[in-house]
């Protein structure tokens, strides 16, 4: 069986590709915002358009913005904006039918600030001798990146011939993380019951919110647990005093 995995490469300040990563992620935000602007305005004008139509508008009327990214990256960015928009439309329709499922109406996708994750799929890079070469990367001064998960993959390889899938450059404060998605064949399935699900959400006041689909774990019907960070700190203080 095949499983999905991710190789992560951290790009810290001072790295040869740090400036290029920042430039790509900032440009991604600009292309995404421009795409979202046209989709939103079309909705307000009661003439909705798709992400592919917005992509064509950018290519035709805003070449200066669209060309901020390599063509593969710009196209993938508009696709992802479209996916986010479709999710909102679906959630909005579900809210109209079942408002009791929501605490508040789903918010329309908003404009981003700062840097945004840059994503390319197999038509935006090639792998030669374990080195990833992004299309259009030379214009940004982006140097090839070494990967350990694949030695060779042609540019825009067929889906059934690929090992590496999407590659993302994710902003992480002052650093960046290059995430290389890939598929790996394993001889034995994981020893997990895939029907049992547990989710963790790390917070600020709440140290972590935990929920599960298992009734014997949840504190009530469909309810999870919240661990208050302040209560944890108070408990630690009490233990220290006892010592």
C-alpha cells in the first residue's frame, strides 16, 4: 500500500534561499488577493465567476501581478483560492439549512497580509540527481534544493509516475519551511484503527482542545475536552510548594 509523507527543510535567516523564499511567499499573497478580489466583486455584482475565470482575468488585465510568480505557481495559487472559495460557498449553503450546527455564520474568505504559502505541483519543478529545480526560480535567485525522497522526476511527470507531489514553501515567522509531499510504498499497513479519530488543537488560554469520535473518550455527546493552561500552571505551582 502507498502512504503520503512530507519531507521538511527549514530555511532560516542567512540561508542562501531565505530571501527568495520570502519574495515568492509575498508574491503569492499578492496574486491570491488579486484573485480573491475579482471573485468577491463578481459575487457582489451578482455575476459569480470561478477561480479559472479569475485566473484568465489576471492573465489578461493584470499581467504585472500575475507575472510576479512563475506561471505554474501563479496558476496553482488561483486554484487554491478557488478551493477556499468553494468551501465557503458550501459552508454557507449548509448554514442556511442547518444553522444550529454553527456558532456563527461562515465568514467570507478575506485578504491576506504579509507572506502566504507558495505551492507548486508537478508542473512546477523537476528533480535531477536528488536536486529540486523550480521552474522560473532563477529570476528569484532560488538555488536547487536537495531532497532524500526522490532522485529523478521529470518536469510535469505523469501522475502515475510521480513520487513527489505538491511542494510548499510555508512562512514560519522569520523562517520558512519547504514541505516536499511524496508517496511511499509500505509493505505492511499501519497498526491503527482508522475508524477511531482524535484531534488536538493547540491554543493560548486553552493549552489544548481535544475531541474524538469515540463516546467513551468524550465528556458528553459530541463534546471533547479543553485543558486550561492557567489551571495547569496553578497545579504546577501547588506541586512546587508541596516539595
